[in-house]
């Protein structure tokens, strides 16, 4: 008997069974994920519905993190472990500082953590971020697809819509004729109006009874849980990250070697000319700044807007362009050109002079803070300049050690991530309020700005009318500006109204919205 028929039949049956089991397992996995999403969205709704951010975020994310890390070996992957530390630190910090900045940094850290889970072997935070963004959108589509498969079983809803396409044209024609008959017959028009009013009334009753904030909270919970539970990624991006390297390799061209060498030498000569000219130009600018800004600056009662705002933005732009120029010249084989030390040294000088320019911007910002107190943008400039100095340092390392652009993006992305986390640990609102009032004898006290700071700063913003009037006398003498600002009486009234509203609101708040800074502010205000 020929056994090949039985072998062939058995093989075919085994393949069919394997495929069926795979589909069944996928279906069971999809259903279990949808159940988890429904449970997670319900929990999300219970803790966030009509609540401010506070302990509820800690409760929800604690459950989510336990689920996410229960089956992961975090210590075996550096990026995954670091991103988890970032999430935990920023999550705790949202309770301790309760600022918009701390929440934004935390959500960024959580996004990167999900991206790291999707591809734990990632060498760069940029890869984790891109993976997370792809997963954020892809997970919503997968969730909708899973729900539609459960509702319509094996039937594709798109096919159902496609089958109903033959009714679209008749419905449109019907609507046209109804409009014509309404216009031509008042009785018919009245009948149609009665029907439309009846339908409108019924729809209003439905929507009036429907709790839209509850529905929106639940839908937001579904979106968040889709992102957490249904995770995916791009294999193409994973492969690029895996193949990426910090060290630049020389690319040898098999053809037109002589032509290529000549073109490279001409580019090298052009780079020499440009960097010599630019170094001379920035040397003049730095000499002016060192003399005028560093050692001989005198404030004469002006606003300093052009001195700081416009000048700072233009100088920062020039620094970024300077970095781009160096990266352009050292992007490829010019790194391996013989006797390229002149271009390297000019690049080092150019980067060093840009570092001096960065310090000049920092000193401009210092004078601005000295005379006009602290504000978010002035703090932001300090943080940005620190990152700029590190960026210049990494560009120097790239040129010296022949590194790739991937090295620059990877190292600077991590530096940005680290600086954002560290800077979010401070309660900047309290720092600003305390600093500005304590330096009101020498710096401009902008009451309009201070009155807009968050509720947790109210104990530092609350001053008696007598104290404010005494400060106002100093301010009028030191800053006789023509522009009209908020009076001390207006400021005092605004802060008192805010205090009353805050105390009444805090006493009604649920424990789910609790956070440390507002709790401390409440305790100090009632003492």
C-alpha cells in the first residue's frame, strides 16, 4: 500500500490543525485583552470621574505598572530599567509637586516606558518614543477591530457597509423629493415638521439623561487601556535601532575614486574657508558680549525685552545653526581624510566660541532675573542652555572620536530626558513666589503675573495690604514705568477671593484628588 497518501494527508491535517489552534489562541487572547480593557476603563472611570489629578493617578498607574511588569525581567534590559525608574520617580513627584510641568514630564516618561516594553532591546530613547507613538494609534485600531469581530462575528463590518451601498442613492433621492414636496405643500410640510420635532424631542430626552462627562471619562479610559494592554511596534524601526552604531565607518566608493577624492578635498577647503571666516565673526561678537554683557552692563531703567528676549532667541538660533554646520562637514568620509587636523581644530574653536556665546546668553538671562525676578520662561532658558552646552560637548566628541549622528541623538535624547525629570522635581511655582517677594526691594514685582500662579502658592502670595503698600512704595521709586500694572488693592482683592474659593473647593474634594502641595497650602491658610 502506498503510504505517501497517508503521510500527505496527515501533514495537511496537522498544518490545518496548527493554523486553527493559532487562530483560536489569537481569538482567545483578543477576547481576554478586551475584557482587561473593559475592567481597566471601569477602574479609570471610578477614580477620575469628576476628580482632579492627585492620588487617583497613583492608584490607577500602580495597578497598570503591576500588570505591565509582572512578567518582565526589567534588570536584563538597561533602557527598560531606566525608563521604569523614570516613571516611578515622576509618578511620585506628581503627588509631591502637583504642577502641570510634573504631569507633562510624567506622561512623557510613561510613554517612553511603554515604548521600552514594546522593544526592550532599544539602545535609544528616541526608538522607544517612536515605538510608543506608533503603538498609541495602532492599539486603538486593533481594539476597534477586536470589538467589531466580537459583535459581527466573522462578518466584516466594512463588507456590510459595502453591501448597503445600493441604498445610499435611493435614500438621497428620497430626501430630495421630501424637500420638494415640503416646499410645494404646506400640509405635508406641517406633517414632516411634526415628525422632526417628535424625533428631536426624543433625542433631547436621551442626551439629557445621558451623563456625557461619564461617557467621555470612560472612552478616555478605553483609549489609555488600549495603549497599555494592546501593545505593538514596528519591526523596521527595531531593525534600524539594532543596526545603528555610535562609531562612524568609512564608505569606500568603488568607482570614480579620483573624482571622489577631488570633490572631498574641495569640500574640505570650502569648510576651512567658512570656519575661518565664522570664527573671526563670532570672535568679534564674543568680545563685544564679554566686555558689555559680562563686565560692564548697567541697567538704566529699561524693560530689557530686546536685550534678553529677542537677543536670546537669535543667539540660540545661531548656536543651533553652528552645531548643524559642524555636523554637515563631519557627516561622512571627510572624517577619514588625511591631514584634516586643521578643519578639526577650527571646529573645536568654533564649538568653544559657541559655548562662550551660550554663557553670554546665560548672563543676559541672569541680569534679566536680577532686575525683573523669576518667571517660567527665564527658568526654561537656564534649562535649555545647560542642554545646549552638553550638546556642544557631544558634537566635539563626535568630531574627535569619529562618532555617528546616531550617537548624538541617542546621548542628547537621554540628557533631555534626565534634565526634564530632575527639573520636574522642584515646585517651581513656590520657588517663583518666594523668590520674587523676597527680592522685591531690588527686583520688579510683577503682581499681574504672580496673581496667576497656582493655588498651592497662595500662602506665599498672601500678604497684608500694609505689606503690599510698603513694597509698592519701593517699586514706584525703583521702577517708574509708564505702563500701568495691577494695583496692590486689586492684587489683594484677587488673592483673597482665590483663598476663599480654594478653601471651599478643597474641603469638598474627594480623597482621590489629594496632593501634598495643596494640602500644605490649605493647612497654612486655615492656621
